[in-house]
C-alpha cells in the first residue's frame, strides 16, 4: 500500500509574506544558517528547469500545455483551484478508534477510499520538518526534482530549492517539486561552509526517524525481497502551490497536475445537454480536500491526481499488504492538499465496451478539445 504523509509547520510556512532578504550584491541570505550565491543559484535553477521538464511533451492539452522555457506564461498562479468543502463527501475515520481488522474489512478489502485522521500524532516531523531545521541539517544535500528525457534523475541542492520556493516558485505555472526516493540512503554534503563548519551534521537517512508508517500499512510484503531488490517505495516530498502528482494511470503521458486541473477537470464536471449528470459523476470521481493531520487512503486500481494548494512537506511510502497494493497520502500541520480519484474498473469497462484503446482515447481527446 503506498503511503504518503504530509507535514508543514505553519509557524515556519513559506509564503509571500516572508520573502528572502538579499545579504549583499553577491549573496542571498536564506537564513542565518545557509547563504545562496545569486549568480550560482540562477545558473543552477535554469539548468534544473531545462532538464526536469521534457522538451518532447505531447501537446495533448492543446493550448494549456506547459512550456519548457516560459514557466509562468499561463498565469496559473492567479487561478483559484480550491474546491468547495461540500464537494468532499468522503468519510473520515480516526486511527485510534478503528481497528486494523475493521479497516481491512470496511475499506481495504472492498477497495473503498477513506480519509484517516490521527496517523501523524507524536511524529518528530511535527517539530523537525520546518524551514529552519531542514536547512540546518540538509542545506547542502541534493534532492531529486525530476527526470530528464532519458530518465536520469535531476537533482538540486536543498538550499537552492528552498530559495526557489520563495521566489520563482511563487509564480511558476507548475513549480519544481522534490520527489526523492533516495532520502533513506546514507549521504554526506559536498563540503563545509567558509568557516569550516559542517552545515549538515546529519545524513538524509535521519529523515527516516522522523516519521512512522501507520499500523494499518506496516504489513509490507516487499520487505522480503530485500532493500537492494525492491522497487522504490518511499519518497521525501516538498512542493509549493500548484505542484503535485499528475494522473497516476499507466496510459498517462508526461503531463503535470496543474494542466489537468486547469483543462481536463472543468470538462469532466460539465453536465452536457441531454444528460442529467457529468462524466465525473458517471465514472464515480471522488473529490477530496485533504486537511492537516489527515491521511488519504487510495485503494489499488484507483487512478488519481493530486495538486498542492500551498507549500507542503511529506514522506511517502509504498507498501504491499496482504490484499492488494493501495495508496495513502496524509497531511499534518499546514496547507490543505487536493486529490481526485477515478475508479479503475469503470474506465476498464468503458474501454472493453469500445473494444479498443484507440476509441476511448479519441473520446477523451474530444472531451478535452471540446
């Protein structure tokens, strides 16, 4: 069951009201702990942007496709992507009130999504995962922020990424997004600062001690394969507003969450003439406004897309339980996230009835371009 847990300390939340300050002509003071050279930062972020966003994106979302060079040309930062709380009808359960057996019987076995509360209580991440503490310990560590066209990881030094979130990331259509599966491995920063002090006394592996997989999902069959053989199963994730995970679907192309929410979702919510419900209702789409301290359980087989509505930090873990592979995503303290899910068997049924993937793809394209 994939598990992802989100945390952001609200007292340290990065937003437009707490911009970085220039310390001098050559440097930018991110905190008293780490400083960023402006010219070096600009060179690093330019290289990361050119590498992390494919130059060969298929123009399937037509005019709203993201641009490899102009990252803010659509002005998505001015859009309001919040959904009405009344649209979120998914039930909530408290992890301390519902036993593991009951959870499996009511939600995991029948494949029903649910929001779980209380999973993150007592985590060290509640106090450690804030801007100051993360910069103090990991400023010079590199984290993965994407992949190039050949599938190679694109990484950025953490202090540069945190500065990016407070500057260019505020206006980019789809900001760079840390999604790193290697954070549990041992690693050391490149070098100490000019005074000879080690800016990063800890390795990224220490992040593993800051959270705990909830009891519902700690029965992981993948552990029997060994660490060297098992596929990626846990991630450290940080992203700003409008960043997120594109549609999780084997047929999905290289698109980002914000383009889906900007172009595809409005078409799915439309009620066309002669019909009494939208395509979203027809296919059983679930809308969720995920709040602080909540964990989203997504059963195996549900296609889903997630977009952050504010700056978010999370850890994510995939576990293969006794029944099937599923996914959960949780938020602790901070800005709400947004998740929408599709039940896979409904899509597969439609594909079977049309007897070919090409027919369904033409219909999907017609919906988008209508």
